[in-house]
C-alpha cells in the first residue's frame, strides 16, 4: 500500500527542520510515543537504528527505525519495522516562501501475517494516522513561535 500526505506549516523551513530534527521534540508532537532508544550507528545518520515504543489504543507496539536518507533540509527517510508491518516513509520539505514550508510524506507499507488483513480491510486508517501525525507536528511547530 502506498500513499502521500502533506501539510503546510506557517514557519520558515529552517525553523521547521530545527524542530523536526530533534529527538526531544518527538515526544512533544507524538503523544503516543512512550520511548525512543538509540540502538546502533551514528545518531541521526544514515544506518542509525532506534527502538521506538508507541501506545496504540490499549496495546504497546515496538518499532525499529532505520534512517535511510538524511539530507535535511530537503529530505529525511527511514524504514519502520514492527510485528507484521514494514513501512518506508520518505519525508520531503519544501520552502514555499520565507515564512511557509510544505512537508510531504510518502508512505509505503508491506504487511505479513494477521496484519495483512488489517492492511486490506482498513487502508484508510493508515493514511488517516499518517495525516494526524503531520497535523500534530504542524500544531506543535506553529505553537513554538
């Protein structure tokens, strides 16, 4: 399953990237994130792996993030692996003008086991959750002016 989401953020691209490229800030715009643990590689560089724990409803989900492209301010891409789910997210940042930035996220999901059923019957839920994350970042970023 593949789809794209985007959001317009009313901040200069430099400020957006400063806020986005911060491990500490992840917790401020991702309330479902319980923990973030660096596992291997150079932090913030291509190949770095981290374990992220999320609260999804009543369940906790462990996810492994592997950075695949680190070319900020233009692109940050990574894969995210959890039980039955592989997700590649390519994030692109574009300066619209000196005070406005567009963030586009391209998502590619692959499912296995039981998660194949979830992906098949509820594809809109994944797109909606991705858009929610972009909107949460926008709210956080614009509130930090």
